[in-house]
């Protein structure tokens, strides 16, 4: 099954790195949007989720905030 995964990150975010490493370990392909270099993406993200924090991961339309492996796995099913 094809998964649609996008992670919204910043360069200096250790939790963002944890999400990237987890998805890589699970052999999942994902798109990464660095909101440090794309402030318009951050504005759109905050408008959608009402959260200013990263990482925010969208998996097939389901939002997962922070590093939450159990929620990531549930969204992948």
C-alpha cells in the first residue's frame, strides 16, 4: 500500500530527527518540509493544525504531533 507521509520539521529539532530515523528504519518513504526555509509552509501548517510546534507528521491525512511511534504505526495501517 502506498503511504502519503509528510513531516514538517526545523533544522535544529532533535525530535524531528527521531521521527525521520523511525520512518527510515521502517523503510517508509516520506516528504520533508523544513519550515525554517519555507515560512509560508509554516503559516499554512499552523492554519491547518493550530499548532506552532514541530515535528508534525501527516500520514494519509492523519496528523501525528511530536514523536509518537504508536500513533505513527496506527496511521500507517
